[in-house]
């Protein structure tokens, strides 16, 4: 079946978009201006909300887009539905054309740029700062107390963001995004694309190191738009918009200078003009749900103490501490040059099952756990897959077999997900069977 035949057939046989589809149109597509981004808007939607989505739902979104007069967006959804059903790429759908529509409602934002699967070579940037080659500096767990870093003038403090790492490489004609693994990322939005190109035209090519986050209606940070939307629904605001934000830690290249060889405070300061200019363009264009912000840097003891207090009060992950005199050292090879302090919780849980494994000598893969109650297990809390040695695993397996009523263990975790599952849970020790006093 050709792509054109597919659209004709499915448009005729598909049901009318449901109230749920119309709600998503308002709270996800309109709220994020995806309807103005052509087929690139469909790609962004499916990247952020489409995990496990059915072809039928994608078709419903395509029909809803057609009803709203957004033909380019609809074509993007039709192409995705065609790929889901047939496994083929539409022969008459050119990916390079999907963002060609001008943002009529945002005249200060230029059209989307053509995308590429291969990392382009940007002659304006040095070899180690080319898209797909930036080795980001990674914090290690702190070996000292949080109070030590607060008091130490050699360290700057920044809030730890709960998103995904993003590196922005921009010139006056191209913008590329890269993740922590050096893999190229899809554009978060053509709104960002246009703004970064304009900033590069005004201030020169640049490379920014930051975090991509999605904010729910309460300001909570999430790694994907679907997580933020789910949080809104859980908190009683299913139609609330999701805000997409790029949080900038520092600049790695600006004003024609390779900043990786400079000190940390120089990199942070060099990002300021880029961020202010980008955010000013977004405001001028009337864009409400896309932000570029420079992450606050605490320099004095008082500022660092205030940072910690705010992170705790807002239930954030923790802080990152960077030496003021460090150069930019890729990976985790910098030792104490950049460290992280996290807020961890300890909790007793009940083992409900042990997952299978193909690893020789291991009795199980992970531990499925639930709430610990006096009468047994409560609501499921997900899995624990680290923290136990082979000896621990053998002891756990033996005790679970001996105590079918339930075995309690102590775990350490970084809070819970939107679904109430433990986040990054790690085994600490065995507590004992249910009903036994520890």
C-alpha cells in the first residue's frame, strides 16, 4: 500500500477523534506550539509522548490536526502511523521538508532547519567541540559532606537538575544537539532551533552545556514531556500545559574562544549573554512554553547555604559542586573537580518476587518490592537491581524461599517517580521476615 493509499483508506475508516485526543491537542500540542511547527511538531510530540503509542491513536491525531487546518502537522502524524503499520518510510514524505513552514504567529522565529542523521562538520568550531564529539564533564559522588563544599571557597555550587544532558552547538546557519553519550539528539523544538541560529548570527558561534527538562504545572522537573503531562494529570490538572526548558550550566565555546581550557567561572560567565539574548528573543516572539535559562551559580557561603535550603524545600535531587579553577575535563576523570551531593531516602520494603537472569552464578536479576506493612506487602514499588553482591543475592534467595510470607530489606533511593515507583533504589541490607522485630 502506498502512503497516499494508506491515508485515503485510514481517513475513511477511522473513528472521529475522541475527547481524549481533543484534550491532548489542547494541553500538549497547542500549549507547546507544536501545531505551528509542521511535521517536525509531530516528531516532537511522538518523541515526548509517543512511547508505546498505537497507530490508531497516531491516526486520530492526524485527523484532529486536519480538522484544525494544520496539514503539515497532520502529514507528520500520517507518516508516523504509516511506519508503525507497515514498517516502511513514506516514499513521498521528505524529512528535510517537514519544518519548512514559517512560524506565522511568531515572526521573530525563523523557519526550521533541515535535519541530518550524520554529525555535520561546523568549520567555526574546534574538532573536540563538533556535534557528536563533545565529551561532557560528569560529576562523581562527593567524598566529603555537603557542609564542606558550602564552606570551601574553592567550589561553586549549582542545583542538580532532573532532566537529560544536552549540548547545543550553534552557528548562524546550523544548530545541533548532543546527549551525554555523544549521540546526536532530535531537536527539542524548532522554536529553539530558530532562536539559537539568530543568537549565533548576533554573537558568534557557541557551544552550551546544559540540561533539557520538562516542567509540570507545579514546576516539577521531568526528563520527558510525557512524564510532566502525567504528573499534571495525577495532580488534577490534565489540561495544564507542559513547559520545555533548556537549563544552561556553562558555555564551552563563545566569542571565538575555546573555553574548555579556561577556569570554570569563565565558562559560566560566558554563557550569560547567550542565554539572555536567546530568552529575550523568545519573549519578544511571544513564545510562552519554551525557556532558556542560566542555572543559578552559588559563589559565597551564604549563597551556597541558600541553594541547599532551596533544593531541600523544593524536593530536588541535590547539588553539583565545581572547583573554580578547573578546566573542562571530559567524563569522570576530573576526580574532585566536579562532585554531586544528593538527597537520599532509606526505606524498608518487602520482597514480592525475584526476577530471572541468564548470568552464571547469579540466583536472580533484580528484586521486586512493595510497601512494607505489618500484615504483609502493600502497593508495588518497582525493582531494586543494584547494591547486592553475589553473596547477598544467594542469602536473599535462600531467605525468600524459606519465608514465603515476605522478607523485609532496607533500600536507599532518590525519591519516587510519578507512578509511585522507587527512583534509583539500591539494596542496603536484609532486615528480616515480616513480623520479626529487627
